[in-house]
C-alpha cells in the first residue's frame, strides 16, 4: 500500500469513526493493524532509518510520516472523547501514543521473535483484534 493511500485511509477513518456500525474501538484497532501489517516493509525501513543520525530517507520521507500517523490517531481519540466514548479527562496525546504502541510494537517484533511468539497471521486474527479492543476499552472508555 502506498504512503498516500495509507494516509488517505487514516483520514477516512478519522472522518468516519463515529458513523460505523459496532464498536468504534474495534474498527480503529482492526484498521490500524491492517495498515501496519500491509506496510510492514515501510515500517521496517522506517524503524532502521530512524536509528541512523543521518539518512536521506529519514530526512526526505520518514520524519513527518510517524507524526502524521499519530496525529490522526490523536484526532480520532479526541472525537471519541467528545462523543463520550473515551474518557474526556484523558490526555489525547497519551491515548494516541498508547494505541500506536499497542499496534506497532507487535508488528516490529515480527522480525525478531519466532512465530511461536508472534506471527502475521496471529496479528491479523479476530482474536488479536478483540484483545487489543479490550485493552483499549478498559484503559480509555469513559466510566459511568
């Protein structure tokens, strides 16, 4: 998936998160997992390039991408807070960083852990999406 398409999908999700049927949290997590798994090569390159102090790839392409991604996730968190789905007392930056970490961390571990611990198939599974959804809802849902 191209970088432009990746960003378009994030923007579409941001705009439509409140109109979907079912759990907006599950939709968010499923979409992010799909995007990260579909862009594993870009994610892998970006991780290695960010470790370099001087990199043309980093300067020309990657510096703004991660910030754009987390900014979209933050905007989605704000929408969910405004609607009373997520607790409005939370810091939306913390929510976005937590969600991004929950999704990107396991994807990055695909290259360093054996399939006994993590596999692309497992991360794409309904069971994994449900697990992430429960974690996010438990941490960020507004309590009555």
